């Protein structure tokens, strides 16, 4: 929570000397609170005030980077409790855990699958963010080998071991790569924090069973004594309600109370959940972590279908609710259409456009796709809002220049707006209005029939 | 070792209205079990902050005629019962449904145009085949909705069923039928806090008491509008807890209906290999839509696939466990 102008004013010299360019200290304080000026514009603030104001200006949840350069993943830095209040900024990183107990083949097989997984949705490429290497045997050598193997991929890394000696071997194997060190506990924090500091890596801090007072105390020890600042929190909860409660409290303490000791991203292990004995339950717990405040999510069961559902959910929750993803209105050519190819019309909501364009493309039949300016709304939403009616469609047809490029006068409209075909006939004199299927999946067979 | 952590409990002065679906023999009905939802004075499952006296429940969708556009996965999973609503409902109950959500789909002018008589007989048969509460949906066409929902309300007099959907354009007749037969209504509005509020007020103006109204704020599936419906529901619930009485109704969501419209669930072939196994993907599409809506305040979740029922119930059970988190 940022400080109010009045609170800042109390910390200023209150001499109204005007050197900052403002008539009064209060005016300057107001600008500071609105983050429109820099504190350095006032030459007279004390060091103490500076430190206080700096910390108040810092984001309530610290921004943490895992990895560097092309493998960099940033999490944290959120500013709201609910996405509709503004937006969520950094989507949670999705990781898969690979144990050192896996044989050579199994390990590299899984690693390859995870690293190469990529799927496109609404024009955005979705991927797994990283892998977590779990020390299962206590062997530093094996751990280092697996970590080095994982580091060959374009992935962020989490190193999991309770043994500082094993952890160090892993860190050494990927120097400069800044993996997350998991985890400092009440028992081993001194050594783990020293390692994280030495290797410039972020550090996870693990509490017990949702005891947030214990966790905050541990964080305070670590930040005051060990110079580690880039932290990630694991409150130690693994079930549904306890995890929801702990994550919610951490988020609220950070954002509403500006409580620094819990102002860090949070990590979830849905595969360890009570009752998460199946892929389905693990995936559903992961869904909760995406919905409610998880920043890093470490999964145990790699499955494409489950992963795809989680990537879709993450894309949903981390889309700015105030800005629908849109495509530019205009005439799109799909599979090199010619003068005889059919003309279809849709809206410029990205999800709608990609659903339709994908099906037209998949049908193998060239077509013209006219995308109207519906202010980024879906077909029915736009229709209900008066942004996708006969008049607008007719206007878009004329403005697009499509009439010079096709020989026919036929246009396919979405099945959901069948009711506008009469009006559209009037607007587009001489045209034949064809009502397409309701859902885009019906388009390929519709186009086949049209051609027949 | 322990540090003082600021208290982050919110103090809400609103509470969701308790609504009971179904009536047993003592109350003039024939249900073996009834269901009460609502009553919470905190955001979903935050047991540290307030009470959530009733768990959210799972309703299962049943249609009065075999659907002709359902995914093959659903058709295979339900099998023969799809052509017999009574058998279908009984099967759903066996599989863990806590409420039956019966759609009188055949009343649609383009899908059979059946009328009051058929509606009565279907409602009667489903009531006889099951012991759990019933929701009855019309075909979604205002004239036919009025016709068959009035018939259903009369036929099920005393059973405390819910009639849906009550929308701005058709609410009067349906609310009147609910009033005359002591039934509940489902008030549905398109993803908008103010529209939801307005319809609840209009229904209240007709003197239907608040414990007879469930609201459907409209749902979108995972990947198909969920991001909007999620936030609208969150805002509805926050307003309710902050004291806005016109929004304090329990919420019902049609997660199954929405999820099974998605391409991801409908199509098993010709999709990217990265989408994975069709069945796994489809079940999780429905389940993750449901989980997300539960996190944002759903009190009744209407599902479609039999194998999703236990998954969602297990999640609800986990969410209802009061936790020791300090
Ligand atoms: C998310 C959503 C919103 C979001 C907006 C999202 C957006 N960017 O468009 C918000 C919350 C802002 C919204 C607002 C409103 N909404 Co709205 N919304 C939805 C919701 C939940 C999902 C829409 C969606 O994203 N669908 C997915 C896309 C991909 O679908 P689509 O565009 O239709 O495309 C599919 C097909 O049409 C087809 N297709 C598309 N193009 C073409 C072209 C051809 C040629 C063919 C053959 C096929 C085809 O392919 C696609 C995939 O199958 C639906 C209900 C629902 N569950 O579907 C209601 C819904 C569309 N909304 C509705 C309404 C009424 C409104 C409002 C008017 C309500 C209000 N508050 O006043 C406002 C209008 C906006 C305004 N005034 O600013 C109603 C429309 C009712 C009707 N039948 O006319 C719906 C159906 C809800 C309902 N049941 O009442 N909405
Ligand atoms: S420079 Fe500093 S002391 Fe002078 S008016 Fe501005 S804020 Fe006040």
C-alpha cells in the first residue's frame, strides 16, 4: 500500500522553500504520492526519510526473477487482490518436477517433452516455464548432473533439496543461471541463504502447515541476517482450503497492510495435495493456485491435456479484463482465395477471429474473412451491444474493397445472428445472405456443402 | 519463532440468503433429501473469516429428449439413459448428483414443440424416479418457457422445485407460477452486476420472498469468456457481502453446458497433438471451469459428464474442510 500525500508531507522538511519546483511541501508530497515526481527533486530530505519512502514506494509484492536472459521468468509485483480492481501482471510460472530417481532415458524423455511443448491459443504461444529438479537420493553428483542436463533447455529452474551440500553441487553446475533454491527452512536457513546469496539465486522459504507467523519470523531472520532479498514463500499448506486461506492471507497482508515479511511471490505444489492422488485432482488444485494467488506452480504429472487446460486458464485469468484481446478489422485472406472463393464475416474479438480463421484454414478451402470493427466483442455480445448489426456489416463490406476482388455477391454470417439476415439483405441490395453454422466447428462441413 | 502478522480478516456486514431446494414429506413434498445453499458471510471457503454453513452442491443436467448435438464422449458415458429422462435422472442420482437439473428441451418450437401435457408427465416421472430436489428449465424461448414452466410448477406443487430461466423478458409469468405453487426461481442475467441486481429487485417487487430466488449471473467456459464471468461473479459476491441486499442470492452456474460447447471438448480429431487426450482434456475442461467458478462464489454447479461429478465433489469437500491456518 502506497503512502498518502499527507503521510509523506509529515516526513518532508515543511519549509516550503520551493526548490523542488512546487510552491509548498504539501504540493510536492501530493505529486510524490501520485508517483509523478522523484523524491530526489527535494534536496533536503533526510536519509531516514529517504529509506522510509523508498520502502513505501517499493511494490507490495517483490518482483522475483528466476533465470537470466532468454530463460528469465518474472513473478510477483502484483498490486491488487481481485483482477477487476486493475489487472494481474505476472502470470504464474508452470513447472514440472523431475526427480533424480528417474532413469536416464525417462528423465531425458520427459525433459524433452516438457521443453518442446508449445501450443498456440488466440494467437499467443503458450509454453511450460521450467522444471524443478528434485533430489531424491542425496547424491550431489547425480543432482548436479540432472541440473546441468535441464539447464541445456530454454527453461527456468528450481532446485529442490534439503541438503545444502547437494544444493551447492546443483548451483555450481549452473552458475549464473539463477535457479530458485528450494528451500530454506527453520532448520537449514543459514546455509541455504548463504548459498543463494553466493550464487545470486532467489530463495524459497518454507514454513509449516500454514503457520504464517512462523514463516514471517523466518523471513525476517533471513532478510536481516543473511542479506537474501529475493524470496519466494511456501506456507507449507497442501490441501484445498488451507492453501486457499494461506495464499489469501499472504496476498492481503502484502497488499492491504504493506507487510513486507510476506510481500513475496508464493509457490504451490498441487501434486503433493491431500487427495491429489490422481492427475485430475492435481490439475484441479493447480487451477485453484492459478485462480487464487499462486506465482509458481510445480506439477508432478506431465500430461498434455491437463497442461493445455491449465495454460488456457492462466491465459484467461491473466488477461486484462478491461481490454479484450483484439485483431485489426479488415479483410483477411485465408489460404490464398480467388474471385470465386466464399466470403465470411465475423467480429474482431481475438478469440472469435482465431476460432473462425482456424476452422476455415483447417477446412483446406480458401476463403475471404471480413473482420468488422466490433470493439473487440464476441458475436453475440457485439450483436447485443449493437456493434454487429446489418448496417455495420454492410458498411464493412463496402469499405473493405472486397467487391472488387470477388465475382459473386454472397456473404456467410454466423449462425448465432441468423435473425439479421433480412435486414442485411436490404442493406446489401442484390446480395445473397447465407446463414452459417452457429459454432465455428461446423464451418468446414458448411464450406464443403457450399462448394458442392 | 514467531512474528506478528497483521490481521487481514475482512468484516463483512452482508450475508447470502439461505435457499432450500426440495421438500420432504414433512413439508408437503416427497424428496428424500433436500439441499440448502447460501448463508455464508465471507468470500468462498475463507473459513478463518466467517461462516459458510452450507457447502456448494452438484446438480446434474438431464434432458427430456436425447440430445442430438452432444459430444460423443457424453453420449458414450451416459449410454441408453439419454432417451429416458427418468432413468437418466435416477442414474445421475446414483452417481452422486445432489440436484437434478431437467431441461424441457423438446418444448422448443424447432426441437419438438411439445407442450404442457408432456412437461407435466416428464416432471412427474423424474420426481418419481429420484429422491433429490429438482430444477426445471424451459427450452429458452419465452412463450414456450411460460407454457411448460407453469405446467411444471403446478405438477410439482409442494416439491419446492426451482424454475428457470427467469429472465428480464419473461419473468412475470414464471414468478407468478412460483408464487402460486411455492416454488423457487432461477433469475438469469447476462454477466452484468447491475442487470443481476435489477432483475432480483423486479422479482422481489412481485413479492416472491428472497429465500425463493437463486441467481444465474451467466457463465462462460474455460477459454470462452470465463475471464469475464469470473470477475463479474466476484464483483456480485463482493457487493453482496458489503451489504447490497439485492445481490445476496446464492449463485448457480452451468459449467457443464458451457464447457461442452467448447471445441476442446467437442472434437477429438484434427486438433493439435498438444491438446492431449480428448477424454482427459474434456473432463478437465469441465472440472476446471467448475473449480474456477466455485472459487468465485458458485453455490450450485450444474455438470454434464458423469465422471466429473466425483471430481468436483471431492474438490468441494476439500474446500469445506476448516483449516488450521493461523
Ligand atoms: C464474455 C461475454 C461478455 C463480455 C465481453 C466479451 C467480449 N470481448 O466480447 C462482457 C462481460 C463485456 C459482455 C457484455 C455484454 N454481454 Co455478453 N457474453 C459473454 C459470454 C459469457 C461469452 C462470449 C464469448 O466470448 N464467446 C466465445 C466467442 C468465441 O464466441 P462467438 O464470438 O460467438 O464465436 C463463435 C461463433 O459465433 C462462431 N462464429 C463466429 N464468427 C463466425 C462467423 C461465421 C461466418 C460463422 C459461420 C460462425 C462464426 O464461432 C465461434 C466459436 O464457435 C456470452 C455467454 C456465453 N456463455 O456464451 C455472453 C452473451 C454473448 N452476452 C450477452 C449480452 C446480452 C451482453 C450485454 C448486452 C449485457 C449487458 N451488460 O448489457 C453486454 C454487451 C456489451 C456492452 N454493452 O458493452 C448475451 C447475448 C444474448 C443474445 N442472445 O443476444 C450472451 C449470449 C449471454 C446470455 N445468455 O444472455 N459479455
Ligand atoms: S524542496 Fe523540499 S523542502 Fe523545499 S518545498 Fe520542496 S519539498 Fe519542501
